[in-house]
C-alpha cells in the first residue's frame, strides 16, 4: 500500500491520493474498532452470566457513532466529555419514563421488571461505553493518539487475561483459539500502525514499533507470571506449561505458597486402597543453592518420564516383595506427555481416546508396587556398597547431620533410623503453606531449627538430607498423593493441591521404599481446604463418560494411519498441532517475530528476484539497501531530497550515490538499458561492501532484528 | 482329508466358543464378588459382558444400576434402570428406583410421572402415595400434594409418614392448624411405635412450623424434643436459629457447630456463614459461603424441598451482604502511607464490584424463584421474591410488599411488624422503623430489633437527631457489636488521653498531633467523637494512656454501668507517628467490635 502511495504521489495525482487517504482512514477506523470489540468481547466472556451481549454491543456501537458525530461536529474535548457522561443518564431516564408509561398501559410483571432488566445490563455497559467513546474520539481528533491507543489496547489485553493467569485460559474452549486470537490481535495492531496517518508526530511511528514486541514481551511477562507464580499458586511443586500443569524437575523451598484446586486428572485403580502416591519424578541431585533436582543419574536409572506412543515394557529391576498393580490415568488439565505412575512402572500402554473426549490423554500402567512389611524392612542390614554414593550427598551440612544423629541415637537398625527421622518430623513439625522467610536465606534451617513449620517439600528435603548425612541413600520424589476416601467406583480425582513430595530410601534388593514425613498437624492459623472442593457432579460426569466409552479403551497401535482425507483425522491433527505449538509458546512467539521481521526486511530482496523487468529490479535493490540503512538508524530527513540524502550517506562512508542515480534513472529515464542495470548491480555491491565494512556481523544481525524505521524506507 | 481337518477344526472352535459363554448365574456371582472386593472395573466389565451375551435378561442392568445408584452416579443408574424397564421389567422396585433417581437428579416432573405410573400398576402402594405427595410439595404443587395424600390417608388411615408429608404440605399452604394437627398425629404414631428417629424428624418439622408462625417458645420446645429423640443436624440448626433470633450468638454457634459434625448438607455451613456475617466477621462468613458455592453436590435437595435457584439465591444474598459490609469496613479502616492507601482503594473497588455482582445475581434468582412460585399459584412467596428483587425500585417494591402483606397478615397477623419494617426501609422512614421496635418481642425477636435499628441509624441525620442517633447506636451495640462498622457507623465515643514521656507529661505539640490523628482515625471508622465529658448519648468512654515506652494502655468504659468493658496494653507497629496512630485505632476497633 505504501508503494502504491509513493507511485501515486510521483505521478502527481493528488485527488487520487486524497481518495486513498480517506479509504486508509476508514480502514484504520474499522480495524481499531474491531480490536476494541475483540477486547470487549473477551471481557464479556468473563461475566457472560451477568450481561447481555446484545446490550453491550449496542452500547459499543452507540459510543462509536457518538465519537464520530462529535468529531464531525467539531465539538471540543471537554464539552464532548460532559455530553457523553450525560448521554447514558438521559437514556436511562427516558427509558424509565417509557417503562412507566408501559406500566400504566399494560400493568403486570413484565412491565414491572423492565426497570431491573434494563439496569442489569445498563450499569455493566457504562464503563465499556465510556472507554470506547474516549478511545474513538481521541483517536479521530488527535492522529498520533492511535499510537498511544495501541499501547492502551495491549494493556487492556493483559488485564483481560490477567484474571485468567491462574495457570490456564478458561474463557476459550480451546487454547489454540486463544493463541489465534492473540496473533490476530497483534496483526491487526501492526496493520493499524502501518497504515495510520500520524501527522506531525510521524517520528513517533518508529517508537510505537516498540509496542509490537512490547505486546509480546508483556505477554511473556504474563506467562512468566505463570512460571514464577506456579510454585506459589499451583500446589507448591508444579509449573504450568501455558495451559496445563506439570511438575517442575527441581524443587526449591519457598517462603510461602498457595494451592490451586484445579482438577488435574482422574485415576483408576481396582480394589481397596490406602494412601496412594503417584510418582512423576525422582529428584536425586542436590546442591545447597538449587535444592533437589532431576540429575543425569535420574535420567539414566529411573523409568521414562514421558508417555510413549505405543506400548512399552520397561526392564523390571527385579525388586523383591512386589505385587502387580494396574492403574489407569485420565488427564484433564495436565501435560499430556507426562508420565505418572506408582513406583515401580514396568509397562505403559497408551490408550485410544474417543471423539469429543474430556481427557487429553489416557494411558494404563502396570507397576510393581512394594508389599513389604515393616517387619521385613527391619531385617535389612543396611547399605554397604559405594555404587549409591551419589544418593548420599547432603551438602556437608553439619547442623543437619548433628540433628540426624540426635534423632537416631540408640537406633541400631537401618530401618529404625529411617523410621525415627520420619516419625520425628511428623510429630514435631507442623504443616504450613507459609513457612516464613529465613533471615539468613537458609529456608531449610529456618524450618528445622526455628519456625518448625513448612509444606511437604520441607519435610522431604529434611528427611532425605538427614538420611543421607547418616550414609543412607535417599532421594526426593514428587507427584500426587491420592486420598482413598475420595473414591467412587475405583476412580479417584486428583487436584492440583494434591501435588506432593516424599522420600524414597534404598533398601537393596527390596528397591526404593517410600516414606512420607509430612506432618498431618496444621500450624495455627492455617486455613487449608484440601478435599473440600470435591465437585461430585463434575466427577460423576467424567466417570460416566469413561464408563460409556469403556469398550473403546484399547491400546494405541504403533502403525500410523495414512492420511485418507478424513476431515476428523485432519481436524485432530490440526488440534494436536495447535496444542503442541501452545505448549512451546516460548519458541513459537520469538519464531513468529523472526518470520515477521524477515518478511519485512527481505521483502524487497524477494521482490528483486521475482521482478520481471530491470526497472523494477533496480527499484527493489534500492529499497532493500534503504531498509538496511534505516535499520541502522540512518534515516532520510523529511526535507531532504533523495540525492541530498545520498550525498550525506557518501560523506558517512556508505557508497549510496551511484545506486541512487541508478534508481532515479530507472524511474525517470525513458531509455533505461541493460548496461544501466549492470551498473546498478555494481553500485549495489559497492554499497553492500561499504555497509558490511562499517558494521560487523553481530551488529548487522541486531540491525536486521531492529523493527524501528522498517517501514519508513517506503515513504 | 483337508475338508475333514477343517471340519474337525470348526468343531473344536465351536466348542471353545460354547465354553466361553458362561451362565447368567456365573455372571451374577462374579459381579457380586467383584463388587464385594471393590473391583468395580471388573464388576462393570462382567455385567456388560453378561448383558451382551444375555440381552433379554434385565437382571444385569438392575445390578449395574444399583451399583451406580449406590455410588451416586444417578445419570448412569437411570440409564440402566430404564434399560431394565425397556426389557419389560415393570416391577415395583425398578419403577420406584426410576422415580427416585429422577428425583435425585432434580427432574421433578419426570419423577412425578413415574410415581403416577407406579400407582396405576400398583395401586395399593402407600409408600408411593407418600413419595408422590412429597414430590408435589417439592415442586410447589401443594394442592395436588394435599389431594393425593388425603386420598391415601382415607385408604390407609392415619399413617405417620403420610401424616408428616401432609403436615409439611399444609405448612407450605400456611395452614397452621392443619399442619400442626397432622404433625402431632405423625409424632403420636411414631412414639407409639417407638420410632424415635421418625419422631425426631416430625418434631423438627413441627418446630419449623411454630417458628414460621412466630410461636418461639413452642418452636424451642419441639426442637428440644427433636434432639432428644435423635441427635440430628437439622435439630441443632433449628435450635441455633432460635438462639440467633435472641441474639445469643454463642449458643447459636455451638448449635451450628454441633450440626456441622453430622451434616451431609451445606445447610450448617450456610447458617454459620450467616451468623458470621451478622456478627461482623465478614471474612469468615465469606470463606464458609464460598465453600458452599464451590460444592456442587446438590442431591441432598431431594429431601429438603428446595431447588437449585432458591439455594443459589440465598448464597448470593449472603455474599452480597458480606461484600457490601466489607466495603464499609475498608472505608472506615484507618490507613497511613501511600501503598496501604492504594491497597485500600483497590480493595474498596473490588468489594464494591463483587457486592454489586452478587446482589444482581441474588435479584436475578429472586425473579426466577418468584416466577416459579407464581406458576404454582403460591402468591405470597412469589410477591415476596418480587419485592426482594425490586428493592431498588421503590414503587415496584412497595407494590409487591403490599401484595404479600395482604396475604400473609391474614394468616399470621404478627407478620405485620416485619412488613412494617420492610416498608420503613424502602420509604426510609424513621417513624415506621420506630414503630416496629414496639412490635417485636423483646426476647425472641431481637434480630428484628437489630435490623430496624441498623436501618434507622443512617436516616437519623443532623444535629436535631444526634442524641437519638447516639442512643440507637448504643442500643444496637448492646445487642450486636458486629452490626455497626459493616453498615458504616461506629459507637459515639467520649475520648480521654494521657501522653507521658519518661514519666513526665509530654510536650504539648507532639501530644496534640497524636490526639488529632487518633481522633481523625476514630471518626473515619464511623464514630462520633467528643472530648467533652458528660455530653448526652456518649455512653462509652475510651481512655488512651500513651506512655513513653510506646506501650499504650487502652481502656474502654461503659459509663452507664460504670464498668471497664475492655482494657488492653498495646505495643505499636511502625515508626512513623501516623502509622502508629493508624495501628492503634485499628487495634481499638478490633477490641471494641471484634470484627474482621
């Protein structure tokens, strides 16, 4: 469009230009309002049971029309503002007069309730009405305001989704829709900036370009709020993957966490159950600063952590006294790739999901679960070898060692020591989501020696390190605990606040045995609501869905079906693709920016290659060279002619004069020949060399990524 | 040879297929064994396989349906029961289960249809008459309920279950005499048969009836009888409500907590939330009621004659009251420093929006509930709901209030005082509200008195009403100290100060600033403050001794009774004087009103 503008201008067809400007103005106006309505609609989605969308839409339209009218009539800002504040009240008063008249003509419930029904929608519509008017009127009156509006809209977008920043977007039926909406929003804003006429504040155009990456950065901020807030609000141990939960592969001790009660998955296990621990990761690596983390050793020695595409049978380590337990997992709001299982999984069978399923992923696991009795553990003589030395690193913390020795004083057996530590923590410490801040920064010491209250990670850390300090191989495990009382027909619901950490201790050929040192006693003032959120009808609905589709729960076959043009298959693929993209947003968004900027910057080069005639080729080369210079901040001044600009560039060391002459020749010379074209090519190479000489590779890369001034080269 | 081989092979194959089909008895035994062992997946698989192999046998559907019903999976249970019915099973058990399952799913109309169907096939079933009568009551079809139960009583005599259902229907029809008569019949019969549990329920229902008709002493007596017969949650709830009406908050809370222990419904939580809201502990109230709102197990309604809309209406009303109260608490809170002020403004905005949201939800539900009552020709309740929905619109509100009053005072003349109170609130008339104070029972209806007082106080403006206003606030405080700040006013306080530093009297300019700040914050909290002793209406005196150690002694004195109500030593937070004063007044507020 800009190219068109330039061409039109050169031909001197002012009338046409004006016509084009009017069209452009109209496009900007429409686009701006589409963006505004998009934001408004997103707000509506969050309060849809309270406000009627038609009422909201009418008030939006009214605000737009009034803004246009006031602008056309040349009303000043303050009087216009006063009128716009008065308008809703005039509408309300006149509506009420009409309602009253209606009441006297046809008395009855319907006419009586008109007042309430009107107010129900009227008040919530007031704020969007005023904002819509304000943005429209100001943008129409002050051209440069459009650039501010872009920023304002970005902030609105953030606010709209801020309420949703509790791990997942719930106002959209699917995350891909959210991703698509945001992308469209950003595109619309870019187009608005590109084609808007910002008058004398033209230089601002460059700065507003910052807004586009800013939107992305701010979105990143929202998402990083997700990440940062994850530990604090997700159950203490989990991180979000944009829309789903998963566990973090490291645990740090926080001074305060919150727990979310989102339903994460359904779990099925036959028979009677006691407290069940579903393991996601084992964390064996330890360092004082980092806490427990998933190390290379874990990668090597523990079962896989992702659900396979087809049935896999893992090597059974052959631990003694284990029984087979079959489990099924139905993921609702959990990363579908994550594998959770009881300790120790030996076979994983991904199951076929049915159409329109409520579940992201279904799989079956066969585990070898310990059935060893405490009595038998008593007999274990203790670990003597060196191969598990890795699991004995306790950061050489003498205070912890001393405490461990004090607790286990008089305990002669391996199991006795482990049990003593577990019991000590359980009995002498309290459960709290607010363990408090350690003055010296050592949260674990603060827990063990001062506050004596903490959440599960504190207990697991303390026990694992105390065991390690006594030469007992121990590691931390993270996953979910399942309350056996919440069982319905062998199904258990698992919520985010059931995320848990516990300890696994090595008992030789009996394998890694679980110990849970977390106290059941709440610290005073704690107000936990575990289990109180049990939403039976929702749970029942999900169980009903599974039972109805029970017959379809078959193992996924490895052979991938060829594409047969089946629309549902295609749709599923598309959905899966979007889901995947949404999960790796941190790659997708920068990639998107890279593609976009490459498109802008390399557009002319591409044009050069595909152009059919030599005049066009020279024009594209010239513009491509300008784009480079503009990216470096060497911009043509408003009063400068192209030749003056070229002369200035020459003085700066950029050999641009020849290329400019060639370009002007290609535009104005009637007999522009192949020789002229060859000269233009030579001039371009000369310009390119001078440019490259001036800027090293890294700087050239920065210049390439710089969005500033990118479109000015078209003017 | 090959053909012979194939023939033999086919025979073996046929034999193996034959061997795989087990007998119906085998399936039944296996399913029962699996259920016993809690291996439900196996049980479901076995029963589904059985159904596949014996599609004409309905027994497997029934077993599966019972399993689902037992686990409260009513939708699945209904499907299986219906399958059994479609296979020709029209047994009493199956049809009754279908009707009951519809009821559990709050699909009252379908439940009624099935109960009627059962009566057609099994006309001698007294239990079904009773259930049908109850469903009519639950769906507000009281006249139909009355007719069907009367018909059954004619046939079966004074059966206690039927009598109790009829009593409840008459209670819904506001027919006090008949309701009481039938409740007493059911109680007499239960006592004769030594069915204490049943008698407990009947006594409870009777106590509700007495309470609804303002016979408080009888209500308490019957509630006590109900608990004596069986220690059930509803009895404690009923007794708690009676204590609450007397403003005996400790007694009420003890009863609600006792109910909570055994209550499978959210009713005790709702009552606790209401009590917290009334006593100004709005955060606790909010926590309880939000917990109720988040719980979606609503099958308990089957036995409680209520429905979703009425339930949510009540919840949103409590939440609206809480948030509106929190706005006033936040507005009156002494705040010092820019960040706390910004936080406070944000909180006020948040609470205001949430208060508005819940009030609107409450009003929307009131309209829906009112319309449902109107459909069932229950005009009294319909008009009352319409009144509540339109409280903001004076003329419309008054129209429905008068309509409701016209009906109710004919049934219970004492209800007039409550209508007067509502009229006073709508018309903002101190005169009408003053009248109600004479009409309420001074012991049993203190809750009503408190409501009138708190509605009247904001209307008593200006110097000419100052003394009356102070006296009304003092009276309100004596009933319920938590009912002041949440409505935007505080106690009139006569204040006295003593500022010392190192044992000596502090310099004037510093003490004057402290005094000024404290008085300003007290006024912000809604209190009228005076330093002049003996001014009329200032019953309470607040004495503050600010020692140089930054330890403050606060004494709160009831001058009328000449007693020290509270005395506390306070150590202040913060270094800035303004922050310290704000902290001090906050602590004083907590001491005097015990809200939060």
